[in-house]
């Protein structure tokens, strides 16, 4: 299974946050699944760190475990945004939703607004 982690799911996973469900944690830890993180999630993390909304001590370059692959932003992802209704207004989340739909990824998220889109959701 190809899994795309929402930004907060990655952060919860890295911090062993109890908000992350045991099911989601097991999916992330399962070596049989391919795990991806959007490049826009790293951008979001760095922006939030820069404005003081997030404190991380690790540099962004070494934040990700090696089994999580960076999903680049492609023109198809941006082009698909015209098809997305505005159930969710956050630009980072809209790109992640678009990437999941275009790429056929199952999206790991705890964001309830994602359920309004035609995307495979696995609740975090």
C-alpha cells in the first residue's frame, strides 16, 4: 500500500504522540507499505518553525526517517487543484489532497475536512 502522511501525522509519529492511533502507527511501521511525505509538508514544517508555531531541534534535512520518501510537487498536482471544491482552505492540505488523488495514495490524516474529498483516507 502507498501511504501519504499528512504533516501532523509525521510530527505525531516522530514525537511518539499518543494522539496517533495504534492502527496508524502500525501502518507507518509496517515495512510492506511504501511511505511518502509531500515536499510541501517539509515547507509547512519549516514555515511554522520560523514563525514560532513549532519547535523542532532537528534540522529539516535529517528530520525524516529513511523509509519515508519525499513526494515531489508536480504540475499535475497543481493542475488538479481546479477540481477541488473549497471544503478545505489550507493551501498545504489542498496540495496534499491533490497529490493523494492524482497519485492514488491512501492519505493518513486526522483532519476531518479531508473526508469531503474523493480520496482514500486512513484516520490517524
